[in-house]
C-alpha cells in the first residue's frame, strides 16, 4: 500500500514537470500525492535541472500533469481518475525507455 | 551393592528410601544443581511441573464470532490526545485572522528553519496538523468549504495580522510549498484571491479614498446652493465698480483736459 513512495523514477530525460490542479475540487488527491512524491529527495537527486512547478488554479479544471522531455516529447496525464502509483509507474517506464535509447545512441556514437 | 548401583546410575535416578548412606547419594560424576548441560529434573519436580502447567483460558465463543467492538475501543483510547489536538485546531482558527493552507512537499531541514524564521518576523506561525484531526473539526465548524483542501500533506500558516504580501514573497522563495487557499477574516480565498488581496493598498489609504469620494459631493452642495446669489452679488459689484469708474472717470477727464 505504500507503493507510491517506493517507486523510484529516474528523471534524467525530463526537462520540466508542471502539475496543475484546483485544490477545491475533490478529485485532486492522487495528483497532490504525485506532486509530493516527485518532490522527494531521492527523485529530485536524479536530476537537479528538472524544474517542478505547481500551478494552483481555481477554475474547476481537472488535475493535469504535463511532463516535457529533453528530446521534445510531451506526456500529459489527466489525474482525475488515476492513482498516484499509476502515474508514477507510467512516468517511470517512459523515463527508463528514453534512458535505454540514449545509452544505445551513445554506444553507437562512441566506437 | 544395589544402593551403590542405583546411585552410580545417576541422572534421573529414583531415590532409594530405604536405608542408604547419605554419602551414596552423591553421584560419581558429581554434577551440581546448576549445570551448564541440561540436567533432568527430579521426578517429584517433574510431577509438580506437569501438574502446574499453564492452561490458557479459552473463551467459550471464539473472538472471531463476537460482534466487532475493536474500532469503538480504539477511538475511545486515542480520544485524549486527539481531543487535545482538536482543541488546538479550534483555538488556531479562532485566534487568528489569517489562516493559509499550503501543500507541503518534502523540504530539507535547514530550509524549514529559515522559512519559520522569516515568517516569525512577520508574526506568522507555521503549524502542522494531521488531516484526520482537522477534518472532523472543520466539518462541524463554519469552515466546511475548506474541507476538500485537507488532502495529502498540508501546512497551516496562521497569523493575527493579514500580511499577505510578505507571506507571498517568502513563499515565492520556497518552491516546495504551494499556497492552496486561505481564510482571511472569515472569508475563504483561493490563491488568486490572496494575490489580489495582497495587491490592495493598506486599509487606511482605502478608507481615506472612500471618505474623500463620499465627501466630494456634499462639499459641492453648499457652493451649488449659493451659486445663484453669489452670481447676483458679483454682477452687482461689477456694476457698482463701473458706475464708480464712470463717475471717477468724468471728473478725471475734465481735470486732465484742464491740466
């Protein structure tokens, strides 16, 4: 049940993360927890250049997580019906995939 | 010889009761009462131990089948501490004019101390409360609309003065705390509301402006009422002056013509 804090995400391929939510709505819990987990020491330590911004609005819009990657990709997660662990695992898998791609590229370039 | 043999057996030997020399009680190997190896108990002691074994009391009905009273008991047990914390929450809401609710993401300790220091300078206190304690208090008080804010880790910034500008400035320097909403003077504001509130000029200035605007019209009524009579008097004055000038002019002209 404590999965959310144990999921380790490597944020190296991530340029910035914007978390937008409206705290007076009732479906923001998972998004808020996601924000809390991302701001943990362990995950922040993987990439110090990654900017995490929290956008607090009051216009009844649904919670949103917008991730910009270094190679220009964009991941938008609508947190209204997602749990924290799901969002973290989704982000984690994509980060890992990008890492592997980068490693392969650098291996191809070096020899 | 039989006694000797029995004694030589040693270990869990049965005590021979009929006429032996106490010296024969000694076992040849001479182990004492307290040994490092396991020593078999005397038979009488064995019997005593067997009789006095602990028998756990078994309830007639297994506890699984009984109706659940655990949750009620647990709630009653915590009540003392929980009640104290709830009282503190109520006090905080009563005493302070400005209460801001912020989301707290993990922050290093020194930053926390610095933040507390800066906020203390402006007489703002930082309080931590658990959501489970705050929720029942809020649901019974008039701050029901603040309920959805209390999810995930929160911090409460309470203050007796409403220094929104300084608070926002301090919070801007700390990226890990996000302002969610505030309750200033019993008015619930969102983040935008707090920013607008911070941009307002001070209360005295606003009061002065209001007084000035209100007193603008009454200051004009007296002049409005007197305008017609003042106009008349001005006209009469001018007329008199022209007549005087006319009189003064005609004797002046013949005197000028004479001289």
